[in-house]
C-alpha cells in the first residue's frame, strides 16, 4: 500500500511539474510577445504590394506587433486590393494605404519617407506569359530598383527586407538529387534560366542580383527572404498562383505534374520577414523550405487528409519522377522560425480555399 501511495504521489508531482512547466512557457512566450509589441509600438514601416498573398500576412503580423504600416497597392479604389487589409485588427488606427507603381520612378518616395524599415514584396508571379520582359522581368527588376532608389533618399530607413524566392537560389543547372543540400550560397544561373525559358525564375534571380549590387553601392542594409512554394490560408479574396497549385489537385484534374518543389507555410514566411527586420544580427539571404516533396507525395497527403476527395491518380507523363533534394534550415533557424509541417499547411490551404468558395465541393 505504501509503495502504491508513493507511486501515486510521484505521478501527481510529475503532472504538477508538467502543468507548471507549461504555465511558465506560456507566460514567458506572452511576456516575450509583449516586449516585442512594446519595442515596435510607434515604429513606422512600409510594405509594398500589400494586397498580395505573403504581403497581406506581413501587414497582419506587423499590425499585431504594434507597428504603424504604410502599405502600397496598385489601386486604392479596388476593393479586392484593400478591403481585406482594412478589416485587419489595428488597421483602423495604424494602417495607411498608398497608390504606387513599380515601373514609375519616384512612386515610392513619399511612402518610404519617415519609415524605419521597408518590406518590398511587390513582384508578379505568373508561369504562363506572352511577353516575359514586360510581364515579369521589368516589374521585378525595375520595380525593386525603384523602391531602393526611394530608400536611398530616405535616411530614416534602417533596413530593407526583400521578398526574393528559392527561384533565385536553386536553379543553377547543377544536379538536385536526394543527397544534395541547397543553401544560401547557391545562386541561380540567368543563362540557364533563359535557355530553359523559366521566366519567373529569371525575374527573381535578376531582381535579387540587382538589389545586392545597388545596396552595396549605396550602403543600404538589405536582407532577403527566399521562400519556396508558399501555401497556407489566404487573406486576400483573389486566388494566387501557389495556392492555385493545390486547388488544381483538389478540383478534379486527371493528372498531377511530374515536379518536385519546396513547400512552406505563408505564416512562417511572413514571420521570417519580420524577424529578419527585428533581429539586428540578421544578414544576407534566408532560404525557407519546410520540405521538398514531389507532387505525388502532396497528392498522397491530401488523400490522407480528405479520403473522400477525388484526386489525380496518375502522373502527367511516364518519365521517372523528378527527384527531391534538400534545402538547409540551419540559417533560417537563427530567426527563431518553427516550421509548420507540410500536412498542416495543406489542410489550412484547402480549408481556406473552401471558405473562399474556390473549390467545387
């Protein structure tokens, strides 16, 4: 009987210890969040292309942390561009909307003036284009430089965080196989991109390259975030390209692409942008990939999540599956990012697409 009581007491003590450990963790996290909010309260930052998928989440998290946000959109009269932003918590008090054009030099001058930091996210993301130069390359490269020209005129800006892409990292022409680890030291090869007609990849490669050259010449503190295929919940009412990749799979297509991509949750990407701005020691590039997975693996995960859903059962071609590869997480972990598992990101994406009535079920 004595041994039994002793055992029960030990279990109770263990449970109590676990309980208090959880309480301490929650309180510590809350205090850390409060410290962040108090340190960012009153700071003014700019977010370009604010109506976009990633940018909308950046705006949401910035407002949550107490920042005043000056957000640029192409058309301040288009409800599809602004309504979801105006509904965000804190928007009424601390969100200001500005019209700006990526291809118009000086368009960002007034917005950037007086800002502590700039998050440049605005850049088109299309795969099927008729005129790559006009539709992708010019907006990406000239747009990035126009924002940086404005930053160079504003001494208040302490750091620029640029939304780049894994597209600017992983397409060098070197083999990518399961034993290969891609990291921030990789750079995509523009000639390889042109020969392969990968125009979006080329646009992100040239834009990031132009940005690094400009900031070096003009002594601007730049950090780039290089995410892979971004999925997760949508804030904006318009379907974006990466979420469409998941939508196509669940909306009844017969086949899945023979392709392997890195996948990452949009909330992790937005958080990484803000961490890269707030952490003074942050520098250079940060690759964001939770996992590299072939479309067949994505379909398998979707089937496990939604067993009754009609999903493609065969690949678009009979060739061997494009191999997966690895992307290093070491540097990104220094930003304190905890990666959302791919399965969770897929579920969040599907539920969001259903909520916004993009699905056929």
